[in-house]
C-alpha cells in the first residue's frame, strides 16, 4: 500500500461544509482587523510606493531587492533575533515551528483542492507523505518548546518586556493548538490503524496513540472528531484575533522590514516650501508622521530590547524608546482618519483645559474596534505634552542603540527627532543647548568663539591651509572641538604630525571652516543645519574638495550622510581608517620596543561603530605590531562588555553635549565605570565628544586613568 491519508479522514461531509464556512467567517474577521489597522496607517503622510514600481523590471528589482533581502535575512532568517540567549531560542523555535506547520497545512489544502478536481494531481502520498508527516511531527515539538519557554519567561515578568492580558491568551492558545494537534494525530492512528512505514512516520503521534490504545475503533473515531473540532476552533480563534493582539507584529513586522530606512544616522530633510505649505515644521500631531512610521508602531512587540540598550533609560531619564512607541501607538488608535475632530486636536485653545488621558489600555481600543466601535468615539489627546513630554524628547542622545537592536527595525530616533523639530520651532528649547545653537548661527561654532581664531591651534606645527597648498590631495576637517577645545586640539596636532610623518599631501580649511551642523540638526534646528551645510558645501566646492579626513565621527556622519542631500558628495574617511591604511602600507612604522604591554581598553563611539560600522580600524591601529604588516594581535586591549555595534553611548550625542544635567544621571559615568572595571590604565577613544565625556566620567570616579585619542597613542609610540 502507498502510504497516504485523507485530508478530512473521519470528518463527515456536513462538518467539512461547516469548516469551510467558518474559514470564510474567520478570514473576514481577520481581514477586517487588518483593514482597520491599515486605515490608521493611512492617516500619515503618504510614502511613495509608486516610485518602487516605476521603470523597467531591472530597475524595479534594484529598488525592491534591499527590502526583499531584509525580509529574507532578518524576517525568515531571524538575524536580528539571534544572540540573546533564552528569548532568542524561544522566538526562533516558535517561529520556525509555526512556519513549518503553516507551510504543511497550506500544502495539505493545496493537495486536497487539487485532488478534488483531478485525482491524478494528488501528491500527498508515497515518499512525500512520509517526509511530510515526519517533518511536521518534529517541528511541532520545536513549536511547543518555544511556547513553553515563552510561558516560563512570562511567569518571571522581566521588567523590560511589555505585559498585556492578551499575551496569556496568545501563549495558551499556541500551546492548546499544538497539544490538540498531537492528540488528533494520535487518535487518527488508533482508529485508522496504518501499517508499514505509514504507521511510524509520525513518531510523536505514534507515542500519543499509545495513550489511547485501550479505546475501540468507534470510540477513537468519535474522540478524534471531537478533538479535531476543538483544534480547528482554536485555530479559527487564533487567526481571527491576530489583528487585535500583539501577534499583529507578524504582519506589520515584515512590512516594516521591507519599507524601513536601512541606514542609521540619516535624517530626512525639510524644505521651506514644505513648511510654507503645511504651516508647520516637524511633527505636531500623530498624522504628521509618514505612513511607514505609523506602520512601524504596529510592528512593535514590546520585547524591551530598545529599553535595555537605551543610555537615557539606564540613567533614569524620562525616556524609554518602548514607551515612546507604545504611547504613539495608543494615540494613533484614538484617531479616526475621517474624524472631523482631528483638526481640532491639532490647534487647541490654550485657555481650555487639556483633554483627560484615556483610562483604557491600548489593546482595549483594538479589541473594541473589532466590535464596531469607532476610535473617534473616544476623546483625543494632543501629541506633545499630553502624550510625549518635552523632557522625554530632549533626553535622547540619538545613539541609535534602540534602532540597532530592534528585531523589526523600528527607529524611535527618527520619531523623536521629527518631534524635536516641531518643539524647537515652537521655541520649546532653552538653556545651554539653545545658547549653543545661537552661537552656531552667529559664530559658526557652539562655543561662540571668533572664526578668526579657528586655526590658532595649528600655529607652529606646519599644517598648511588650502590657500597655502592649493594642490592638496586630502582635506583634513578639524571640526569645532579640534579647533577650539584645548584638550581636543592635542588630538588635531597628533593627526597633523602623523600625516606629515607619512608624507601625506593634505591641507586644512583654517578660518574658512564652520560647524557641520550635526548637533543643530539632531537637536531639531533643521534650517540652521542647512544654513551651515550650504556654507560649508560652497567652501568645499570653491577648493574642489573630493576627499576628506576627520577625527570626529559626528562630522564624518554629517559629511557622509547629511551633506549629499544638498549636493555635497565627498569621500569621507575617519582618521582611524586612514591611520590603519598608512600602517598597512608601511608609510607609518611602529618602532620596536616601547610601552606595548600597557593595559588598555577602547571605547567605541556610537556614530563611528554603530552608525557607520567602523570598529576594527581603531583596534588595528592600537594593536599594530612593529613593521605594521603582520596581522595585529589583540594583546594589551581589554574589551568592555559592550563594544563595537553594541557599544554604550558616552552621553554627548543628539546635542546633549551642550546640555547641563545632574552628575548622578550622566551617561558618561556609567560608561567610565565599565571602562575602569577592565583594569585598564589607558582608555582609548576616537571621538572628541567621547574624549570630553569619558574624561569627565573617569574624573567623577577619582581614578588616575588616562584618556587618549587613538591618534595620540600612535603618535606617542612613534615618538612624534
């Protein structure tokens, strides 16, 4: 006998008809839930999907390929889920088991429909059937194992993980579906009595059938029908409720992976024409976010990874990326795309009291919407102050740690910076940060020092300006810190000494250089940034600059990712990359001997390692052996627990370099403790902001550890 079985074996014809009727109802409820979420996304500023589908097939594929690649690698491949221990194993096991069971059920239905039309098309038999039954049996165990791990973790209630009542429903439903599936399989084996390999290709089902071995065939048949219906109803309930529970991320997550901005550290520019048209700058209401950003709110499953990685949250500031996303999601659910009250919420009478906060949980709105309640039936909240506090917005360092660890590529940083733009435009920023912005506008640097003093640091070291060396090949962008901060000036001098030692044909802009505007843009002052950027781009064009070296990762990020938006296209390298190249080429040679056994640790700057992926170059420079050509060993470098792309912020990014804060809440204090815990006597850095912050953090610990830039360490080894 060829091993096989009927798709609806032991199921009466009337039950099959009812089954398909319930399937239609279930899919209608599911589709209605998805449509309601889609309507919420449509509130936002439209994204140009049509542009993705414009052009010939090759052009279309070139635009779709990155998103498809993310779906395959990070969606199906779970690349961003891996590496987290138990939670990663639980999610991967449940996901893989679920996907295999879903695929198996789909193939079974295809076989049923095909064989119903043409018996010759039936493929659920023979070797295929044996492999199919064995595979689903094994992966069903993986599915149950993932459910049990999640159930165990849920009972421990980790603080970073979101908790809803529906979470228990989801986990217990999964367990019930898996268990009843095995019970139905075991009872099928009892009443069907398969022989040969067909009796052994379902090992788990065979074991379960032993529990019912004393039952008669008729008793097993009746029990099988009952369990089959219980299993089917559980599946129907799961599918129907999916858009109303946390599991909706299985739909929104892949969509967000496809549409999400793949590059960290890049902001979308705002034009004056847009401001004149919309009469606003930035985001002042939930519908001012674009549709992809609103979609991303539904992709969040509250896993808490962003919260665990956030330096602001770690120092007890009023910022949790997870709460920002969930609060915005709750606000989105209170907005109806057709509600006339939407416009009223955008312009509120300051003399009228604010609308009270909603006394319901976010999940309640999704649940009620399934029963016909309109989200516009509930009172509306304002975005700013009522939903997101000012202090929350200004706590962010824009380090992108939250975006880096999110399994579905949510980017709370862009949500925050878009809201910052609006608040700054309304004059909500004050204090030292606002002073720094005014100084950037008036003097071209956040210290407010004269532009005529910008090149004073270079006196006596022979750093040629672009006018003195018009045939330069490399422009050294010194930056504001290297020009005005006394400690950072020593780094700039070390870089110049190394460039001269390697006979590099370089020049500096001198007094013609201005702030890149990175802090201004991240603080929310888009037009100040554009003013600075356009002035710098004009200066660079005047001297036909194409290749730029900088020791500041923030300057590098602006020149690499911000300036091309305004026509400034350059090849920009960080000084650690360039020094690594000079060492590898033998243009700089580390002498024999010297303090090579010094205990040292290296702090990865966020905008260098995480945002721009540069983390091996500084390590290679620090550990390069004499001669500079052999593979660098890792001696003398003591790694901190969080390094490379997972580095912990120093606290200066996002304009917070220019903000005052309480000593006990300073991010740099936490990072300094991590560095000192390695036992290192030297902490190496590769960013002038990090140099300042880590120095302050170490000073607060009353330690004598020295903090030096990579360039300073290399220059000292070369005795320059």
